[in-house]
């Protein structure tokens, strides 16, 4: 059975004391999060080392980074390597979030290298894809998302693709309060699963969790997560409130 995952992307929010307060609020809710759900938080990088210490006894809660570079070490000022993340026990890392594609010009080839490097160091890449509003409106969104996935992920051998998580995040739904309908999200998730099946076979395709992201909240998660190819959520704004994030983790039917 595929993993169910609820991952909080805290983005560039919260100062250190606010971030620690949110972590403590989450820990207080231990036992209230969804059963059999992998709960992941992705705080800003400077907090990862302390957070790793603070949650070392919390085996239900996992850490993810928001970004990593593909080289192991060297003269890459400002970057963080998968080896460094691994040395802190970080389990997940976001790759290709639309905010990084747009603001930092991350292209398909760069993202392919990042995914490969993370897998080489046993960190699960959470590969983000999704179309802008004008792409949705021009009706080529299906091809657009498939190309994002094929160009950055389909060069991997089958055993490595099985180690990835994919997150479909339509850009028009991110931070806008305008979530995709369950049908809109399932359409793309189903296409991704079908493309994984035709390229890597059914067994591998059925192992890859596909998360939805974009204004996912406590009051719409249940409908989204009830879809057959939606295996959880990558949550932005709503992950900054412990109760709401916990409610989302309890939205699997
Ligand atoms: P929101 O949940 O705030 O729309 O953000 C989604 C997102 O970008 C998660 O990576």
C-alpha cells in the first residue's frame, strides 16, 4: 500500500521563536494526528538542526528541507547539499516548488540533477509540478504537467522513481484560497499515475505517493483525499496552524 503523507511547507515564514512554538504545538497534538499517515514538516533551513534534536523521540513526525543543491560539497556559497541534510537525519526534501522555478529560475535539467542527488543520499524527493493559470486556461495543462514530470523524473531507473513522492500543485491554487476541485486534481493525479504505469509498470506506479497542494485546508481536504490517486497533501498556509494541520491529517477516508 502507498504511503499517505501530509507535509507542511512552512516556506519563508516564522522567526525562530515562532517556529519553535509551532513545533511545540504540534508535539502537544501527538496521538491526535491521522493513523498510518506520514506527517512531515519543512521549516526554514536554519531551524533544521535544532528541530532534528527536538523531535528525535517523536517517531511520528518527520523533517523535510525546502531545497537542496545537487553537488555533495564545495564552493557553492549559500547552498545546502543532500549529504549535509542526511547528516541531520532529514528524510524528505522538496524539489522544484513553483516558487523556486519562478523566483530562482530552476529548470527541468537542474531539477533532474537534484532529484538524482537526493536519492543517492537516501533522502526522498518531493517533486513539485503544476501549471500557471494561463496554461490551465489555454487547455494545454495536461501536456504541460506531463512534460514537467517526464523531463525531470523519467530519466531515473525504475527502482529510483519508486523512491520519489510527486506533489501536484496548480500555481493558480497556491496561496489564493481557490483550491482545485477534487475532480480537477484527480484528473491530473490519474494522468500522472497512468504515465508512471506506461513507463515503469503498474507495480512501481502504485508505490509512488502523489500529493495535492494549493489552498488545501481542514474543510476541503476530505474531498480531495477521497480521490483514488490523491495520497495526501503538501500544505502551505494551513500548515502554520497546528490544529488545522492536524485536522488535515485526519481527512483520509
Ligand atoms: P498553500 O497551501 O498556502 O496554498 O500553499 C501550497 C504550497 O505551495 C505548498 O507547497
